C-alpha cells in the first residue's frame, strides 16, 4: 500500500527522505504501542532493525513493555544478543 500525504513546507523541517523515514517510524511505533503489530513487524514497517526500533520507542513516547512476560523475555534476549 502506498499512502501520499501533502504537507506544507513548514511542517516538514528536514529533507523529504528524512521526514518520510520519521513518519514511518512514528506510525510503526503507534501500531506497536496499540498492540496491533509485533515489534518485528513494526521494525520492518519503519525500515529499521528491531534493536533500533525498540531503542526509538522512548523518544517517541511509546512503551516497549506493552507485552506479556513471555514475550518480554524473548525480546530482552534478542536485544541482548544484538548489542
């Protein structure tokens, strides 16, 4: 799916590519925060790795801990292996 959004120049304060990347990350974080997609799928949607995605959540005001204990332990082990 392709989504086109028209914004005034005053809204996009960075290059179109950087702004597009930030919008994808914000949308993926929001969907993840709502529990609609997994962190892996959100990272794919954002075009970044899972570790980078999870590290970006705090900056975006989204909790990475909206998952159950089993899923949290799997995520923590994944992040630890990739740091």
